[in-house]
C-alpha cells in the first residue's frame, strides 16, 4: 500500500509542477504582451 501512495504523491507533485509552470508561462506571456503594447505606444507617440 505504501508504494501506491508513493506513486500517487509523485503524480500529484508532477501535476503541481506542470500547473505552476503553466501559470508562470502565462504570466510571462502577459508581461511580454504588455511590453509590446508599451513599446508600440512609444513608437506612435503615445496616441494609443
């Protein structure tokens, strides 16, 4: 029974890592989009 619990723990840990990586990736993508918007505003003289 202990072995099966260990497998479950490993799977839960892996899914948690995937979830955190996904959210970090989304945050980085949003930050990149914000940077693009800011640079575009600078190029157009802030008329956006």
